C-alpha cells in the first residue's frame, strides 16, 4: 500500500468520528460565508503569485 492510500484511509476513518463530523460541519459553515470565501481567494492568489 502506498502512502497516499494510507492517508486517504485515515482521513476517511477520522471523518466518521464525532470530532471529524464537527470539524467538517464547521468548515462547511465557514465556506458558506461570502466574506470567508473572498478572504481565502485573496490568500490563495497571494500564495500562487510568482516571487520577485
């Protein structure tokens, strides 16, 4: 088994736990907020920009 398969299996198992479900719900609520989306988009744009 390669590392990616192991990682995905662990993530799937964690997301089924109560803590994982809470975290996923929090992330969904945060992603639904337009201000948070705009902030994340600006952050990603800055990270993707080439260095000078």
